[in-house]
C-alpha cells in the first residue's frame, strides 16, 4: 500500500478514529486503525467492538492495499506535522512496518495484519431516513446532559430515540433520564422513519456522533435496526450497537397537571442559581426557591459553610410555594433555554417539576425536587 | 527505678518482689510514672467470655466461629498453642486442633462484657477510643491528681478489676503515643503489661519488622519489600521526600513512625468510614430467593446502624465469596447518600443481578461508604420510581414502631426468607 494525503484530511480522519478506540484494552488490534487505499481515496476504520467509525478521504493512491497501525500514535504524529504538508503512508506488506513521511520527517510504525481487524457485520436496517445536521444536533445536544452514569440501570446510559405521538401527529423523539431529571426533545418526523424501532443510543456514541454534526448544511443518513444504528455524513460513517434493554415508560413521569406557573429569564435565573450555590460545599447543593406574587427568592443554607439569598423579579401569580432543587440540575436545564423565557410548572414541593422554553412543547424537561 | 506491684498495686523503688505482698508480678521502668497513653487489649476476648460462662470449657481448646464453616473469629490460648489463629478458615483450624470445641458466637454476651469493661475505663479517663469490642486506646494525661495515682497504677487496677469482677483478662501497652502503645500491648500477651519509654524507643524499633505498623498489610508490605525495607532501621536510612515520592501520604507517616513519632490523638470520636455487615451461610447457596433474603437482612442491619450513627452513605458495596473462598465485590455510587434500608437493598440487589457468576456462594456482605451526615441523605426523589419515597416513609414509620415496641414488632416478609 502506498498513498499520499493532505495533512488536514488525514488529521480529521485519524482524529475521529483515535477517539473511538479504547485507551485501555487487552486486544492489541483494537488500538489500531485500519487504513485501506483504493481508487482515489483512503478509508480509516476504527472500532471498540460497540462503535465503528469509517472516515473516507481523497488520496493519491500509488499502490492499493491495506494495513493497521496504532491509532493514537498515528494521530499524535499527524497532529505534530506542519500544517499544509503532504503525508505519504507506505506499507510494503513484508516488513511489518508502515512508514509515515512528510517533508523531512520520517516515521516507521509497527503494523498488525488487516485480516485480524474486526469489521462490524453489516445488517439489515428497518428504517432509513435523512435528517439535517442541525435537527440531529438539537435532539441529542438538548437531551444528553440527562443521561445516567449509574451502571446498575444500564438502560438509562443512553438517549432513547423513537417515534412518538404528539399533537395528533407523529414525531421523532429523543429522551434521556437518570431518575433525577429527564429531557424529552421532539423533531418533525422525517420521511422514511415510520418503521423506526425505539433504540437506546449509548452515551459514547452520542459523543462521537456530535463530531459529525458541526456542518450546518450536512444531511445525515440515519439507519436503524433493533440492534444497531448508523449515521452517515459525507465522507464519514458511524455505526453503533444500541443498548440491549428496555427504556422505562417515561410518559407517566412527565407531569401533566402542574398548574403553578413561573416565567423567568433563563440566563438571569441560571446566573443567580450559580451565585447562591457558591456558599455550599456539599456534593449535591440544594437551592431553595421561594415563590410569591411575581417574586422569586433563591436561597442556600449550608450550616457548615454559610448562607446566600438572591431575589429575582419573575412572572408568578399562583399560591406561594417553597421548593428545593439540586443546583446542578437547575443550571443544566436552564442552560438548555436559548431563545425565550424559561417556564416552570410546579405542583407541590414534593412532586416533579416541568420546565420548557416559552410554550414550546418540543423540548420539555422534568426535574425532581429535593427535600430542603 | 520506679516499680509497681500488679497484685496489690503498691508502688515502690525497684526490686524483684513486692515489699508489701511478696509476690513477683512487678513492673519496673524508668519512665513508669511518666507515660500516659495506653492500649488495652482483652486476651482472647470472645473465648474468655465463653469459658467464664461455661466452666466445663475451661481446660479445652475453644474456637469461636460460625459452625464448621466460616472463619475463626477468636481462638483461646489453648487452641492458639496448636497453631489456630483468628481469621483462619474453620476447616483448617479443626485440622490443627480436632478436639476443639467450636462455639457459635453470642454477640449479645460480648457486647454486655464490653460495656462493663467500658464502664470501668470510663472511671479512669474520658478520653477513650474504642477500636472494637475488646480493645481501646486510653489517654490518661493529667489524671494523676484526680486519682491520686499515676496512670500506670490506674491501668494495673483496671485489668485487676476486669479479672476480679468480670473474670476476663487483658493486656496493657503503655507508651508515649498510640502506635507504640498498641505495639506494646501485644508484646507480652496474655495478661501482659508492657512499657515502651521515650528513651528506649529508637533502640526498641530498630530491628523490628515494619509490619508492626497498624495498617501495613499485604500490599504495603510487598511495596516495602520491593524497596528493601523490612525493619524500622531500614526506614531510617530513607529521606522523607523519597519516602513520600515512593509511598505517597503513607511515606510521610512511615518516616515519622520510624522515629517512634505518632501525633494522632486518642480520640473518643474516631470518624467512621464505612458501615457494613456480612454473613457466612450454613452451606453454600446459589438460591436467589435465599440470597435475596440475606441481602435484605444485611441491608436492614446496615441501615439500622447508619440511622443510629446519624450517617448516610453514597456508595453501596456488595461482596460475595465463592465456594473456593475467592471474593468478588461490586460497588456503585448513588446520586445522593442514603440510610434507607429499602434503597440500600435495591441497590445491592441491582449489583447482585449484574454479577454473571451464578454461585454457589458461601458469604454475602452489604455495606455503605463515603459517609456523610444524615441531613444530606435521601433528599432527591427518583422520577422513575415514584414508590421510593412512599417506601422510605413506610420504613421510617416502621422504625418508630420498632423503637417503641421492640425490634420484632414489625418486620418485612422479605426478612423471613
């Protein structure tokens, strides 16, 4: 194999590959990226057995072929090469080495045979549809903060993507929760998504997917089966197993009868929460919200370290209410609001609270109060 | 040289026998009346309580432990002569000492005896740090004027009272810090009274192995071995910075201990780091229902103790031991700390369900750690488990019923499995 490729194209491809490989793994080949050269392009494939990413880049192929080298090492080398350089990768197949040449730099890397590289089996997908990058970005960006890290509830360690009924029609919906807060984000139903089986997209996949979604104009082809999900952007394909588990029935968690309505400027609210929470050194810092007639008082009382209070002018016209929340959760949901005011709907100090942006029902957050 | 008769408690100036009663149990040491930090360790405590309560056991080797299985928790001195040690698997102990009488522990009797000893120690000083039922540190600094006697005399009186009134013996280590006091109490067991004075500290430690240090177990020992450190003398050759570089925080402690320095105070309120409980089964089991019952009972016991201590834990640990004695532990962090048995049980059960090994198991343990005050516990509800707060409320209600009408007034059906 011998190919020449632009440094920036190589850096992007290898960067994507090295972030998929597990840092600590016992199977040497899994630390490697599979490089295949044919026609006028090179492909770079990496996997951790759950996720596979394939990046294709135009290259000048002098001799077709394939080999595997350590992804992290190759990435480090390419990262340190001067911008704009042309990189030549050569593997003679016999020496067990691949050379990397750029300008006056010359590297020789140990290879492992391409036959040993595990390629994810292709499967039949039950739903294929196309979604624009900004739509997917919104679905996952606004839900991923609520993904659970608790391994005993592994079925919460991802974003549940499925088709749901809303307002008399169907929507493409992403839900994530860790039992303390929940995010439910809807998008218009894309053509072809009708047969979509509900799948739980793992946390790591959500992180990797994000790198495919930076280009606002990109159209992403999404394919879903019971066991796998594939995202194909121009030049790059991400395939992932989905979490084998049943996502809990979240619909009963979302309160529908909450009537006490608070409307507040989300940015001002977040800043105030952040300020008062400073005095508490506890791991889960509780902030108390005291509401009464267009007045919101945020307070923190940490017996060991101090107390803080801040008053905000808000729109609130219901009965007085005192309710406590974990400051971190409040900050996270408030930071999801970027256009309009945040609207909170409360029931009592012990019941889940709902938050949304203005009257936008396509992004809804639920947060469990704390005893204060 | 100041001297003290351990039988009649008379103090005098040197001599091999007591001038008053003529008995030979005399302790003499240049610093005898200057030292005030002591470690009291009962001699084969559980076994001694059993022998006291059942005189027919007096001349027999007695082992306390869970039936034929499990491990030796205490062996009497007769059994120890045959090589039986605590923490030894029972089958091995019985191989060494086939005629041993194995007694299943009577924890309530030990707790009672411990309480009586504690009351006697309370007469000596308010600064007592119990390490377990049968051992404690005591700091008697400044008590001489109150008692009209130096600490050494009061300690000799304590063990004499324990023997006369409770029929239990103990060994005393007296020194100028906790580390050395603990080392000393072990020097002359049983019924020992050993002193390590300031002047002799360096020469005493020099050739002793570093494993004397409380907390130096297998791993630290191996790391020390690798560095060529076996004795305190070896440690003295190391610079402090090098020890810290190699052993971290432990390195600094080692440097000081090598010089016989230990600045830890005897503290009546030593911080508790974890609360746990485990049980060894009568026979190995892989029956999920039986194991589940154990998980519940252990979780409830842990929760009871956490509630009594006003503590809550953020990490729940499940421990399992297979038939071949290999152990397996699983732990998980909760969002907020808990002291609710129901939550500890459900979390431990979740961990259990993730264990791919199907058993059989011989032991099961449940514990909580990363403790914090109870006021921060169980404050966050669970969206996906709306029943959790109801169950927590029911548990608090049962707690108050049990506080009023006794521990068996109300139990969960699960506990009967």
